C-alpha cells in the first residue's frame, strides 16, 4: 500500500487540522476513517507514515478546507530495501560476512556432489588435475608425517593440514612449498573466522588425483584416531624415510618443553621432548624409530618422551626441525642455561658450553 510521507511536524499539524475541522474526538475520527484507534494515535504522533487511502479520505471528509502540506508518495514495498539492508548488517555482525571459508567450503562440496550425480550437465568440469607422482622420497615421507600429525583426508578430493597461524607462521610456508614441489599443485591457505578457530589456518590441496595417490600409498580417509591409522610400511622399512616421517610427526604433534624436577634433592631445570597422539600405531612408530636411532624414549599413555638434555640436542642435530617454533624454544632454553647454540641452514643444530 502506498504511503504519504510528510515532514514530522507537518503530519501532526495535518491530522490535528482534520480533527478540528470535523469537530470530533480522536476515537470517533478513528471510526469514521475505519481504522484502529491505536493506528490513528501512532499517525497523529508521526510515529509512522500515513497510508495514501487514509490521506485521501481525510481530504474528502474536510472538502478541501484543510491545507495539505508538502508531501511525497512512497510506492508499494518502499521499505523493503531499507529493511533488508538493516537485516543484512545485523546478520553480518552476528554471524560474519558472506563468503567465509566455511561457507565457500560448503558450497564447493555441494557443487562437487552435484557434478558427480549429474555429470551430463557438467561436460567440461569433470577432468582430474594432472599431478606429479613422486617416488618414495624423504620429502614424501615427511609430508606423510605432517598429514598423520595435523592433517586429514575427509573426502574424495581434499586434504587439509591445520596449523597455528602464530606459532607455525614459518612452517605454513614450508608445508605450502612442500606440497607444491611434490605434486605440482598450488595449495590454498585458509584463515578461519569462527572464534574457536581464530588462531588456526588450513593448508588445503584440492585434487581427486592427489587423494587417490595418497590413499594408494597407505593413508586413510576419515578419522585417524577412530581408525587407529599408522605409518605405511614403505616408510617403516627404511630408516632414512622413517627419520623424515618422524620429523613431520614431531613438527606437528610434538615438540620440546621445559620441566623442573629433583635429582638427589636438588631442583633442576631441564628440557624435554614429547610426542602426543591417541593413535597407538603412531606411538609405536615413534617409539620404535627413536630406539632404532639409539635414543631412550619413555612411553606414557598417549605420549612418547625424551627426558635427557643430551638426547634432545642429538635429536635436533641428527633429525632436526623444519618447524622453527620448536627450534626457537630449544635455543631459548640453552641461552637461559648459558650454553651457546648454532643452527645450520637445514634446521639441524649444535650446542656447546660457552
């Protein structure tokens, strides 16, 4: 219904003039106009614009004796655009703007499903990306360790590795470049907007050919803990590949930590090494590989630990870290202990008493 828009005080004056000209009270005027008294009360206070039908009726009843102020006719649905804009702003403030990583992911998954269900409707959208298929190299073994640590394959066309955007800042670039060099794919790095994931980024590679390759090499789709996923045999059977895979696991699900303990009544401050995971086959692999390399790991319920400072130094020297966060924490500890530290370009390290 079209509305008549006056300036606020003009609408009040117009209705007051109509009421005086008809020499009636407001409840009777509401009956004459066939509207609810509450509506008339809102109009006479200029809380809402006046319907065009009521405006024309007022002019007819007063026979043109009331001065008509300047006004504007608002067409049907004139308020929809304004209301929609307000609603959109409120929704964006409450839930975040459109085009979030979560929304794009959902839309992409639906699109993939439709292409599979109705391939005849998408004749040019069903070609697999060509990827490089690397041999069983240390780099591929390390990527498997990364995926088994903080990654996952949840569908037929996507692998995601979730990392901390603050602590793993440099490591994000390493993982990105590792995927690109191994498979010739350019992964995407998504920042999540939800409050629970504000410190998390996802390094994501989309390719059904890539997923087929990873599955053929021994990875599994779905929950790693639920399926108790372990390291493939082609990695476990060679110690050099096992070392690379171990580094990937430690860079993601492990690290160094500081701890206080008493030895012969003296309080000691020391550095340790920990790998925690709820997959028993992964714990078995880490423990077995460390023992093969002549370390002395201690096993708890969901973790493998090195308590010796000497062994932490040897781990950093022989296996090393590609996640600089662990290396920085190691260097900080030795600085506090008054021990000099030298790191090599390959991420391995040497420590000696100054």
